[in-house]
C-alpha cells in the first residue's frame, strides 16, 4: 500500500529537456522555460545532500532526482514533464539554471527557442516595512517572457 505521504518516483528515464515553468503552471510566465537535465547530475546530487526538508515526499524527490537523470542518452532531444515534487524543489532556482546556461526559453511572440534572455527590475517601492518590486525577463527581441511581483517584509525588533 502506498500512502499519500510517500513519493512515487518516476520509473522511466527522462528526456533531455524538462519543463520547469510555463503559463500552464504559473501566471507570471508568458514563455516556457525548459531546463537541460543532462547538465544537472552534479548540482542535484549536491542539492540533495546540502538541503534538507522535513516534508518527506519533497525530500525523497530531491534524493531520487540524480538517479533519475543519470542515464539520459547524450543525443536525446525530447522533452519531459516534471512531477509536482520535482518542480517544487527546482522552480526557485530558475534564475540559477539560466545563469549557468542550462536552459532554453520559448518566446510565443518570436515563435522560437532562445538560449539567452535579459532580466530587469522595475517599480521598486518601500511601503512601511515592505519592499516591493517587479522582476521581468525578456527575450533578445524585447518580448516579455516572465513578470514576477516580489515583496519582502522587513521585521525589525
Ligand atoms: Zn521574442
């Protein structure tokens, strides 16, 4: 019997590219971000050891991930969907993966994949103890791919 608190690891070896985020998952996204799983073995092995979460299925997903991506054929160019627990631990690192060059971004205006994008910050404001800003990512032809509203509340004692 499998309880709902147990991670059900995928059984099939994935394709090279995985959908990290898209408008289907997150309304901040206009483009679709794929990450290159063939580059992620070392990162994901270290990540499983160096971060620990008490939420068991997500920790299990993290620990299983390097095993899952280890045997991808080098000439594979297909796309894979991540499961919920995999996306949960990976999606916060989207900009890291972009900065490392382990990605391609679909621009729905250009109708093409880009391997380079630009990031800007706008609408910075401070209201009381809260800082707010908007983080925007663009394709090389200046089409908006992502618009994330961010905020941090500073708690002073
Ligand atoms: Zn574009």
